[in-house]
C-alpha cells in the first residue's frame, strides 16, 4: 500500500504555513526595518536639521528639552499625536506632513497613537504663549467645551495672582518648538493677512440665537458671557480679551476677524467653522455692541478740531492718517493697530484705553490728556467710522 503522505513533506499544509509565515516575517523585516534604517541616514543627512534642540553647546538641557520631559511626564501623548500623515486631508488641517529628521532626537519618540486632541507637530506659531498658559491651567478657560485635563500644578499662586512656574513656560517653549521650521507657513494659513468677506450665504436667515449659543460654546472663557472681556482666561492674557460691549464692530468686520484671528494675541481663528455659523457669531458680536452704536451715532456737536490735531500728531503714525490702522509704524506690528473706520468705541472706554494703553501690544498709554481733549478725540475717531461697513 502506498503511503499517501509519502510525497514531499513540503506539500503538507503545516510546512506550507510555516514557510509562508517565515517568508512574510523576513520580507517585512527587510522592507520595514532594514530598508528604512539604511535610507534614513541619507534622508537625515540631507535634512535641514540644525542640531539637537534639547541640549545647548555645553551639553546642558535647554528649556525646550525640559519642556519635552514634562510633556512625557504628564503623558500628553495619550491624547495627542505628533505625526502629520500625507493622507486624509491632514495637511489641510495641520500643515505639511512630518519628515523623518524632525523626530531624530526624540528618544523615546512621542508620535502617539491616539488623537483625542489635535495633532501637535505643527503647533509652532499657531497659538500665542499666553493662550497656551491659560489653556494648560484650565482648558475650559480658552475652549469652554474641552475635555482636556487641567494642569494647575504647573502654576503657583503669588499675591493673589496665578503665575506659571518654570515647568509651564518650558512646556510652552516645547509646544512652540514643535514644527518650528514651518512656523511662518502655519501662521499664514491660520492667520491669513488678507481675507475677502464673501457676504452672508444666500437663503439664510441671520440667526442671532444660534450666534449666542456658539458664543457660549466658544468665546465666553475669554470674553465672558456678558461680552465684556473679563472671562476666566483674562488674567492670563495680554492683550486682554476685547470688551465687545463698549465697542461696536460691524458684522462684516467681525466675520473677517473670526476668519483671521488676531496674530500676536490669544484671539484664535475660527475659520474651520461653517460659514453660516461664523455669520451668526458675527451678527451676535455686532448685537453686543448695539448700545455703543446708538450712543456714539447720537453724539452731539462736539468740536473735533482738538481731537484731529491730537490724532494727527500722536496716533496717525500707527493708526494711519484716515484711521484705517495702516500707519507707517503700524504695518509691522502684531497685533496690528485697530482700524477706526470699522469700529466705534464708547468715549468712557476710549478714556480707559488711553489711560492704560494696551499691555501686550505696541499701544502706549497717553495719560496726559484733559477731559476736553478726550471728548474731542473721541468725537473725531467716531467720525472716522465708515457708516456703510
Ligand atoms: C484626555 C486627553 C488629553 C490629554 C491627556 C491632553 N490633551 Fe491637550 N487637548 C485635548 C483635546 C480634546 C483638545 C482640543 C480642545 C482644546 O483645545 O482644549 C486639546 C488641545 C490641546 C492643544 C491645542 C491645540 C490647538 O492648537 O488647537 C494643545 C497645545 C494641547 N492640547 C496640549 C496638551 C499638553 C501639553 C498636554 C499634556 C500636558 C495635553 N494637551 C494633554 C485632549 C487632551
Ligand atoms: C483664548 C481667548 C479668546 C477666545 C476663545 C476668543 N477670543 Fe476674541 N479676543 C481675544 C483677545 C485676547 C482679543 C483682543 C486682541 C487684541 O487686542 O488685539 C480678542 C478680540 C476679539 C475681537 C476683535 C475686537 C476688535 O476690535 O478688533 C472680536 C470681534 C472677538 N475677539 C470675537 C470673539 C468671538 C466671537 C469668539 C468666539 C467665537 C472669540 N472672540 C473667542 C481672546 C479670545
Ligand atoms: C506705537 C503705535 C501706536 C500709537 C502711537 C497709537 N496706537 Fe492705538 N493701538 C496700537 C496698537 C498696536 C493697537 C492694537 C492693540 C490691540 O490689539 O489690542 C492699538 C489699539 C488702539 C485702540 C483699541 C484698543 C482695543 O481695546 O481694541 C484704541 C482705541 C487706540 N489704539 C487709540 C489710540 C489713540 C487715540 C492714539 C493716539 C492718541 C493711539 N491709539 C496711538 C498702536 C498705537
């Protein structure tokens, strides 16, 4: 009787599986281990790599290096990835895809595997330092519906104020380092310099109730539910969140600001929101300033001569001859000087601003003006407003 199994033992299923298994293993080792290992050094050698950012020339750890250690200690990588893939619209959302050299000094690596929060490898320049500090202290301050935990132990109380410890500033230095090679590119995407207002989408009602709801979900941590700018994040921020009640901004200007954010301040861009929602928010912002608009438009006949002289001598270099925020000394500033053709300020609020200046910006204090000067200046600035905007 011939043995059915007497053929080559390699015909047995078990051997077939074994060979296939070992073969696949060897193949993947070659393709995914050995090949990248040999080519990685060439890629890195040809990179824009500027040396190890985590230690300085003397071999001492830098602020960015300490920040990375805190990032690892607090396990931020459980919720944040640091790897922009070139697929699924990720470059549109985050910026240019990650390159090998960027993480060459990251041992252990912090790529992360889950995205409960956004990818952080293109964080450099996306947010201001003060935004990061307020956010780390309590993410609900800047982002009312955030599920990210608070990190209050990175801060200390002194004299009734909450101040960041070195750990917090180190962590922020690290966050601002992530993707620093692309900083300008990212800022140009997040804070576009020019922006065309497209007009309210046709067929839509202007939905102020929706605007209010979105304001509560996105803005009150900074601007407060009253819109007066003293939200819970305010003590962390310079410049302070704008008081939206004592100024009037037209919907189109508010819409542009929501798209652009304000570079140099904590005011984020909300350009990822649907256009209709942005218009609803813009309407609500204009609504908050209703009383200011009424009050300033009803301003009686006040002599503007003095105001004009003051403006031309003290303000125009930054705010521009016609008040459009485009003076020669103002163009390079961040935040930019405010455009008075598109906003109204209550006289009392203007006085307050001139007393204090705007800490965190180039706007200096002007404490010397008399009450009469200020009333005249306020009337002049109000007159610069282009009623059609
Ligand atoms: C439980 C998950 C979780 C953990 C842990 C976590 N985050 Fe977040 N993070 C989020 C979520 C969700 C958001 C989006 C909402 C927001 O902005 O708060 C976010 C947003 C952020 C942003 C804003 C990104 C942007 O530009 O929009 C930064 C920066 C950030 N986190 C840093 C950190 C750091 C640093 C740590 C560790 C100290 C950390 N996160 C830990 C969930 C988390
Ligand atoms: C993280 C804090 C923060 C959040 C959140 C925030 N803002 Fe702001 N906002 C600011 C700061 C700070 C300024 C002042 C910037 C400056 O002075 O240049 C500002 C300025 C503004 C201005 C411009 C005022 C002017 O005269 O130019 C508008 C309009 C505005 N915010 C509306 C909103 C709306 C609407 C939301 C919610 C969708 C929002 N902000 C969310 C911090 C924030
Ligand atoms: C050195 C440049 C400079 C000069 C000079 C200057 N400003 Fe400003 N001003 C700024 C900048 C920058 C801002 C934007 C601050 C900000 O983003 O909150 C600003 C903002 C303002 C604001 C709005 C503040 C707010 O809360 O939004 C008012 C009002 C103002 N300036 C009035 C004046 C007046 C009036 C004068 C002249 C007496 C003057 N400024 C002179 C740079 C200047």
